[in-house]
C-alpha cells in the first residue's frame, strides 16, 4: 500500500472564523502517483488503516496581533487590567475596549479578580472537552514565536466555541504510517486563521402594518416578498470599503450574517442581487434549502477569475416550496437586447456597443400560489392563483442614465408581453441603481417619462428618442409608497407635505453616497401592501461621517426591503 503524501493544506475560510461555524482544512493528498480526496483518507485513530491523517487544533492564548474586548467581542481592545494579571485571570478576560466599557462592567469584572484561581483552572475546559473538534480531556500547551498555544481539538473538523473568540486558531496536519516506530510521515503542514469572531447577530426588524388597512382585500392567501442586494464578494474590496475592517468584509463572516438575516425575515419570496455564482451553488442554495426554499438563478455572462476559479454575480429568486410552485422562468440578458439594438443604430457600432454592453440581467419567474396547498381530491380545489415575479439588477454608473432607462424600459416591455398572455399579479423588485427622482423610476410608476426630464438630454446614441416611445401599460406602484388611493387619502388629510413618492430615505449607504436604489413594485389593481419591513435607524448603519455599510452587524452595502401583500378582491 502506498503512503499518503500531503501536497497542499490550507483553511479556506481562515480569514475570519466565526464562533459556532465549523472549520475544515482543504487538504490535497497523493497516494503513490495518484491524487486522492483527503476526505476519503482515514483519520488517525478512526480505524485500523496503516496510513492515515493526523489533525490537531490549537488556540493562541497570547496573540501577537492584539486582542479584542472581552465584553464587546466585535471591538478591538485598548485597555488591559493589571489586577486581572495579578489574580491569574485568563488573559483574554482582562481586556476592555474603553474606560467607559470597563466602568460599565466593573461589577462583573471585579468578580474575575475574586475568582481568579478557579478561573485559571477552568479557563480552557468546556462541557465536551475543548471545542467540538474531538473530545480532548488532557491539555497540551506550548510556546512558539512569542505565542502560547493550547490544544483544543482533534479531527478534521473543528467548531470554534465561546472560549475561542478573540484568539487565533491553528491546525496542523501530517500523514501517519502506523507500521513504523516514528509514525509521522513527511512534512507537517501548519495553517493559522485570523481571530475568531462572535456569532453574527443581525439587528431585528419587524413588519409594521400599513394603516389604514385597505378594505377591499382578501383575508387569505397573503404572502411576503423581499428584495436584497447581498454585495458579491467580488466587489467587497478594501479599496471600495476602506472604512470597513477586513474581517467584516471577509465572505467567511458575511455569509453567516447574511443567511441569519434572511432566515429571520422568513419571506415567502426573496429576490436577491449580487449573488456570486460559486457562493450560490456552494452555500446559499443548500443553506436556504434547509429552511424550505427552492431557488432559480441567472448569472451574468462575463466571468471573472477569483484567484482559484472563475465566478460572476447574478440574480437569485428563492421561494417557499410549501407555498409556491415554479410554473415558468424567463431569463433576460440586456446584452442580447443591446446587440439587436446596435444593429439598427447609425454611426459608430463599436462606440454604441461599448456604451450599451454592461452585462446586467433580470430573472422572471411565474409561480403558482396554489401548488403548495396539497391535492386532497376529497375537497374542492381552489382556483389557480399565479403570480409573476421579476428580479433585476440595473447598471450602476451614474453617468449612464440613458443605459439605465433603456434597460428598465426593455424589462417592462418584456413584462407587458407576459401580462398580455395572462392576467396575473406582478412584482418587479431589485436594485435599480436609480433614485426616486430619476427618469427610470418615473417610467415605472407613471407609465411614461416626463418629456422635459433632465436625464433625457444625456442620450448620445439617440436610443431614448422620441421620448413618447418610453412608455408601458403596467399599473405599477411602489410598496413603500402604497397604492394610488392611499396617497390621495393621506394627502387629503394633510399627512404629507406634497404628493411626491415617499420611499425610504436610503437603501444604500457608503462614505460617498446615501440614498434609495432598491424597490419592490407591484401591480396595484391586483395586489395591496398590508405590512412593510421597518427601516433601520441611521445610527446603526453609519456610525461616523466617513463610514457606511457594511459593518459588523449589516453585511451588505444595501439593506433589505420586504412587504406583505394581500390580493385585491375581484369584482
């Protein structure tokens, strides 16, 4: 039997391990002259195989890279209590982020001094040994390179626990030959992580009822729909978000926070944008499947090399399997429409293509709301209720408002065709990269563009002329503005200063921009918003003048919007 030779070992999510989320090293192994999957290799002590892999996990107890506050474990430490050190309190518990923090928690902190000896004895013990990586009962501690390490786990997997927060973890792996006196065979690979971070806890947001409640709606069959730009890892760069600490930007941290947030909303339909292709297939789809969601995905066409593979972002629509069934899907590639348009344009084709080809997409699904209600033949089946959901991400460049408007118009004309073939309610959601005063927004809710709108003057390709052609027949309103009659009632009562739409103050926050770009539109002759997701406080998303999203609590530069819809009663 050929020996096992390790050629590569690393921790894929080592940039930002999160408490409660299992770590698993990526290990490449050769047996003789063949590559084998390391997961198919026995672990030391798991059987009678001669060749196996030995895994050991260690926690750093004295970090060269600094420490975190014991009471606020998402903050860097600035103070260390000397009394804690004298009382032999575990070192990580001696740190605070500020004098106010130490003063606020002094009662709890003082107890550490009084119980220092017992704290020291039990500092690294947990109910099941050390962590969840393997039931270790005897500790092994050593110092190396100015850091002290304590053994916390055996086995391929290790799940960080509360005691690991603020510390660095290290995994060592080596191949073992049980038939020789010195069983370690070949080089020992050592991999270290950044500091372990607390389990993400996104702030809670609740659905608030819309008042006054519409009188002409059905009492049954309501559903919730959400839209959220997740910020693809491709674009979460330190240059773009210089105010954000690296661990907050790391996908290993953000993905746990994003999924926890999405699950907490429990939306029946979720329209997600900037969903990176490899993250959709490897993480989001299987993770949300556990919570009862089916998914449809449309990625852009021009992939980018990410360092070890090619990937790109796209739009993903998730829906509860027990409430909806997929009837049909349509994929919209604006590049294809641009190619057709450029053929009909006079002048420089190359210049036209450079301006129009932006690789944005839309994903349209037709769902059957009665599909999840069972098929009990002993009772009368309800009338089939279909709903059309469009999920899109429109181009972002503020200097290309003509392209944005053209993309929105192209999408609406496609939805018109679906509406003409079937009289069904519609939702149009996504990141439109357009503020409420834009021509694109006006086209959606007013069915046409004001011919005097300033953005129409930016039209070097003459794709917006005549302005009279920029129209559609869909009766769309914005969920956060309410149906037309709701506007009229509130204006009549004087609750609003004017008749302009009142969208959220912002849905996207950065150091350079703070405004509304995301929307949920609906056909107001068939649907009515019954409740809306509350908006976060400004202080939770922008903690200083030159900061913004993401941060330790919110893991995208956008916020989620969600509405509960009721069906209008048909006359």
